[in-house]
C-alpha cells in the first residue's frame, strides 16, 4: 500500500505523465532504413584480423518497431589462420525483443522493461544519442557528408561519430593496432517500410522466463498510465488543472485524486479476487499431490493467469528436487496468501471507493493520519512494484 501511495505522491510532484500526449519517439523520423558498410582491422605481432560485411537499421512507428542486423565475415591470418562468418539480428516490437541465434537456429523472445515504460509514457527519446555523448564528455567538432546527408561530427577519446538528427551515419574507432568503421551507404527516411523488412527467419521461438515474469508488470504499467488518463478526465470535469503550480491539494481533493487513480484497479479486484482465492485453494491440493517440479508448477498456472490480469506478481516457490518439505512450505505460503487476499476481498466487496478500501485494509489513508482501526492486511490491496 505504501508503494501505491508513493506512486500517487510522485504524480502530484511531477506532471510528466499528465502531459504525455505525444507519440513515443526513439527517432525524429517516423520510419527509416539505413544500410551500412562495416570494416574492421586489428593486428599485432602474431595475428592480423580483417572483418568486412554489411549492417542495416530499419525502424517504423518512430522506433517502436526496430530491426538491427549485421552480417560480416572475419579473416584471421598469423599463428592461427581462420575464416568465419558472424550474423546477428535483433527485432524489437513494442517492447518485445526477438534475438536470432543463427548458429543454433533459434530465436529467443524476451522483453525490455524500460522500453515498455517509455512506450506507455509516450516518451520522446529522440535526443538521447546526443545527450549520451554530451554526458560522456564528447565534443562536437564540425560537420561531414555521409550518404548525401550532412551530419554532426562528435569526437570522444578514440571515437569519431557522425550523427544526422540523432541517427548514426558513421562510427569510427581508431587506436594502436585497431581500426573499425561503420559507414552508411544508403539512407531512406519517412517512407513506407515493407513488412518483409521486419521478417524473422523460420526458426523455433524460445520464450525467455523474464518475458513471462514480466507480463504482470506490463499490465500494471498499462493500468497506471490509463489510470492517469482517467484522473485527467475526472479533474477536467471538476475544472481542476493538476499542472497548475499554484494549485492547493486539499484533503478532499487528495481523496478525489486517489479514488480516480484507484478506480480501474478496484474494478478489477471486484472481478478477480474471488476466483483468485478459489484458484489458490485448488493449487494447494494440487501441489500436495504433485510428483514432479513440472506438475507442481502446472498447479499454479490458473493463479498466475489471474495475477497477470490483475497486474500482480504471483508467489514463487522452489520446486527443484521436489520433496514433501518443499510442498508443505508452498502450501503454508499459499495459506497466508489466501488469508490476506480474503481480507482484502472483504474490504473490496464492501466499498466502491479506493480511499475506503485503503482505510479498511491499512487502518489509515496516509502516514500523517492518526492510526484508527487495526489494519486487516497489507497484501493484495493494490498492485505491488
């Protein structure tokens, strides 16, 4: 609960979310295709290495969908003579990341949590490449023409970087015994991108555990952003502008804000807490009879599905080398979760305002208030970060 109240306080202290009406932007252009030549040379007394190949950057919807690919060959000469190819491809699609392993012929699927939040908040990150260079201490030293476009030259230690409105057209790294150059040869901006440019090879897709674990947080982030939009609409009806620096937050207005922010989640609790309790009760019995780790984990699938809908993290249990002791521990933890969730459900079913549910579960609305009734529990009252 304290985490939820901290979230509300953060909103009141900052208007960044309240004013987030623009598109998410990773680039200053809606779409683009940039094709590069790649050259690298390294040498010492015992080995010379030459790398040559191509790379490309393709993006659409301001970068919410982005593909990066590099296909090069490396020739080594010296004590060890060898020729090898290196092919890399990564597709990011609205927070979902597909990393292609051409050696294993597999695709690994996961998520970028920071990107999820940036997209949800509709953040403009199109200046981040320049900001990063400035933070590193890079200096802008002039201009250069690459692929018929004039770009700004930035120098940092052994790196020479040429950016065109934030897009790298040329990157050179040069020091003793090493030279690397990635240079754009063709740039296409703000033109329709054919779907085939984002096509993945026909390899099996393996869903990384972090992808599954992140589903609840994705729902939670989406709920937070939608709740802020709900708050804006509610305050507009009341003629209140939360971005007004002279606005005084009275106790009644604070309650109105909390109720507007919590309305969406409260409705979900009314719908899902009862089936969640039943799912946990069934999971207890199922785990008691489970023989293997997979069977025990399968017992929790209905619980996880409901938690995902709520945007809550599911309890995690150690089912490796499953034995009676581990099963007993899991059942005991579920008993505690059932007790706490039941207490919260009782409060949720009694009231239709978030502030009333907070008082029912916490005993008070905020730390400054005098403690009144004893808190019933501090579990499942609101989504936890």
